[in-house]
C-alpha cells in the first residue's frame, strides 16, 4: 500500500471563506487526493494525496484553474564548474526534477541559474545542495530563501496600497462634489449643469474598472467554478449603481446619478482589505520571531582549523565552538567546557541552565558564560527549532472543529444573499407604495436598497474568525514553550474539566534523593560517618536508592572506602566490609533475614514511611546505627501548578504505581483532588477511560513517549519536558520545559483563544444577521453599508491580535 504524501501550498488571491471552499473543492477533485484543508488566515493549503495517482503539478494546475495562484520564490544563482552546454542542460534537468521547482533555466554562457520554486516545499539551501550533488558549485545572488513567501505577501500589500491610493485620489473629490450638490451647497447653475455628471463619470470610471478590477476578475473566476464569493456581491452591487447612472449621463434617462455610491463602496472595501492584509501579516509574527532566532553562521573545527561557515553547511559530527554571548547554531552534545545557557526563547524558562560535557544543547539558545565545544547531532530541518516551526505552521494550517459551522454557512451564504437582494428589489419596486413627491423613482429606490444588501453582506469575517485566532494563539504558545500540534488540540484544551498527572517525572523529579539522615548516638562521626559507610557499600551499586546515597556523599564531599566482600541480597539490600567493619544497608527485610532488631529506630522508620519516603537502615557490625530517608522529591513549581489548575475550576488527579500510603502522602504535599494508586504502566489508559466514562473531559500529562497509550486515550494529551524530541512525543500538546506550571498556562491560553474565536464568530454572525435585514428594510445607505462591511473583517483580525498580549502572570 502506498504511503500518503502531505504537501503545503501557499495560495494567493483568496479573499473570503467562499474562496477557501472553492480551493478545497477543486483540490479534492484531483484524483488521488484524500483530504485538503485551506486556511484563509495563513493562506495555505495542506493536501494529503496518493503520490502514485497525483503529483505537485496536478495540484498547482488545479489551483490555477480555480482562479487562484501559488506564491513562489526565485533564486538567482551563479554556477561554477560548467564545462559546456551539456552540463547546463544536465543541471537544468536535475533542478527541474526537484519537488517544489516550478521552472529552472541554466545558461552556460552567463553561468547563471534562475529557479522559480514553492518556498513551503523547498529552500535555496536545498537547491545549492542539489547543485553540489550534481558536481557544481552555486553562489547565491538573490535574496534570502526563507523570505520568498513573505515577499509574495508584501507584494500583495503593496498592490492593495496602490489600489487604495488611486481610489482615494478619485473618490474623495467625487464624494465631495456629489454631497455638495445633494446638500445644496453648490450654486444652482452649477448643480444643474449637464457637464457635472460627466465630471463624476470621469472620476468614477477609473475607480470602477481599475481599483475594482480585482472584484470583476474574482467574480468571473468564482462563477466559472460554479460558486459565488464576496467578489460577486461587490461586483454586482457597484455595477448596479455605476451602470444605472450611465443612461442618465448619456441623456437617455432623467434622474440622479450614483457614481459616488459605486466609487465609495469600492474604495472603502479596498481600505478594509488593505488594513486586513496588514493585520493578517501580524498574526504570523510569532513564526517570524522563531525564524529570527536562528544563528546565521557557525565556527566549525575542520582538519584542526577553526573556520566560520554558514549554518546551513554544518554537518552532523562537526565540532562547533560557541563563545560567550553567541547562539548555538545547531543541536548537539557538549564535549568540552562548562557554561550557563539561556534557553528561555524556546522553553519559556527564565533561569539559565548549566551545561557541561555530555549535556545536550539546543540550536538558537544563548551561551552566557564560558566557551563551549560541542558535537553537532542535528542540523537543518532536524533541529529542535526547525521542528517547532514546522509543528506551529501545521497547527496554524489545521481546522478547528468550531470552524465547521462557519464553513457550512459560508458555503451557501452568497447565493442566499443574492436571493435576499432579489427579493428586496421586488418588494420595494412592486409592493411598497411610492411616497408622494418622492425625490427618486420606485426603481431607483429599490435599486439603492438592493445595492445596500449586496455590499453589507460579509462572508470574510466568518472565514477569518477562527483561523486568525488559532494563528495568534499557537504562535503565542510557541513563545511560551507550549506547542499545540493542531488547532483541534488548542480548542479541546479550553473545554477540559479534569487534569490527570503522572507522578514520576511530572509531579516529582523522577530521581530519588536523600531527604533525611538519622544517626544513632553510638556511631562516631554522626551523620557524615553514617552516609560515608553506606555510600562506600553502595559505591558499585546501580540501584536508584544506592545511587542517591552515593550522590549525597558526593555533595558532602566525603572520601569513600573500597568495599570488600560485597554481597547483594535481591530485593533487600547489600552487605560489605568497610574499613574492617561489616556494614549492611537495606530494608527491614534485610535486618529480619539477619535477625537484627531495629535498635530503637522503629518510630523514625514509621515517620519516614508516613511521609512517602523510603527508609534505608544501616547496620554496623550487627547493630542498627542509623536510618537514611530517600524520596522522589516534588518538583519546584508542582504545588503552584496544581493550585493554579484548581483555581481555574479543574479537578486534578494523580496516577502512580506507588502504594496507597506513599501516593496519599505525595497528594497531601501538592494538593491533588483524586489519587489513583498502584496503577501498572499498562493500565494508565484504562484509568483515563474510566474517568471519561464518569463524564469528565480529561487531559493526561506525562512523558511523551512512555505514557503514549494514556496520552492517546485522553481528550488532550500533554507531553511534558520532552526537550529536543518535540516531534517524537505522541501528545497533541508538547511543553518544551519540564515545569508543570506550563500546564495551567497552556489551558489558560487555550481558553482565551477559544473565547476570542467565540467572540469573533458571534460578531461575524450577529453583524450579518442584524445588518442584512436592516439593509433590506431600507435603513442603511449603501455607502454606510460598505464601510461596515469593510471594517467587519478588520475588527475580527484585530480582536484576534489581542491574544498577542496574553500574559501568564
């Protein structure tokens, strides 16, 4: 069976939700396409298809046939190593065969290659690598590859600005002239002069057919594809006013011209589109910030020499040098040096992290103190930052379930509005009686109200309501170290009522440490001697409790002795000779097997066990000389995180394999509501299912890999502390840091985003539901209707942009 392929295409020319539906419908018509999701805010289409039945060319051609375009970048490269024209032809074929290349031209004479490509599928670095693989060298002459898609968007904004400027130049004097005449501000001789209508005609025509050209072209393409969009409504409304006025100018009819109505409608809508395009650009600022974090160059040691090279040319296995104040260019493992690293730009954690040999470093984070040498382990698209950018872009391109209602309405919206407009005209023309001494005829009156209905309707606001909020919300999450892999996860997280937390590694550190040392009075040297003897016995042990005791001795800077006659008792403890004395370290079962009494330490053992700590007894020469308490300590921030979740109205459950007594003790420390103890690792998913059966909408927080079944069963799986393996985690929500406080932040951000989407949808639906009837009843002037329509989309986008100010404090 062929594995389905996924491509993301940057679409140009979309103006409203109907455009989205048209592009989706046309892409799905391509044989082999399994699904197509188009996002109006990011202007991207994500297509999943069978590569044996369809290819990139088929998809691009279908988009173009639907009347839309594909944003493309252009690389201008100087080629070194071309021997003759055959080399040029061979390289041209190589480049043309790359997925994402739209056209390739290589000239042997000028030694230049010009390549048009789709920036979401290919980068200029990959082009240069393909040229190098073919045996040539490429020197870039054009701009940065990553800006190709952004350049297409900027060009669109420049075009809208030019149209708006031309529109204002002609519309303002036209509007002033028309209003002055209507309000009686002009001398009678001038107001009734025949040539005045010709002046208005001259001012209105460039606006109608140059500034408004996009609406005619868009309407034609939409109707050709068997659909209707916003362009159809604007073209119909303005054409009705403009062409109604022509017979009056030519003297074929008497009456009032409405050139200013058509011109003002087009210019106001163009103003709205310009402001909307600028605002939509700001919704993707978070992605631009993430891209801006990347280092441009790297210092690499090759053949014993330190050289500076572009970051794209760093290879796995290279030794890279990073000095204080510099960014790590790629991911890797420290091989030499110690330093403190600021990882806040990716994890959201403000405190620097100490790094030494063997520690992982993440590309784009900042080296603060010392010089570090590290071995590159992940480069290019495999780095943590590249994965994060990809995940956020995929989330921004996905559709939230709440958007389905808007999509269904948008699919029939324009035809319904045209029907309402037709009914409006018929009612006002045939049924509503004409007022005595009315200034306008019944036909003119009906036409004005019909135009108002056509231009007041705004499918754009409905189309932008959800995707703009999702874009800003997911981008803000990425800034805070919270990665939503889909807009569905972002929406679901806002509906949760119970959060289940895995104990080990989530609430607690997952690494046992010594918490208590109680030495008997008969032991010379007190606590330090007790720890030294126990650690000397455990020196070669791989048991977590033994490692905790050895670590404690290291913190106390104690000198350990070599144990002799080491003997391990499975499940009980260890015994060895240390400095001529026999030392036994283990549980009460070890003492019972050796018929030793607790020597008065019974109460201490009970106290430690009641506090969820493991009591390790130490016997010297057959007498218990002390007890060491060991526990998996609660992470800093866990109690605050759980308290924050409860303040948000959520119930908090803890899932653990520990016995009930230990689990209850941890629960009391952190304040969880529900304890699920003695749960085997394989049974966690069943426990989540039981919670769901009780009517809870459940989030499971745990290790992104080990807890995969439970994370998949939960309504929202949240993987915590996955570090650089963000793509490996099976959960739809990933927290870059291991701090549990990221969970309430993620849920709060989701709730704010969901609230913003609801407000956007309410505005979009209320606007249309209230103002379309108002226009049909004759309560709205067409120019006021155009102004309201133009700014409805701007309102929705601006409301979504408020999420950028989201604060976790």
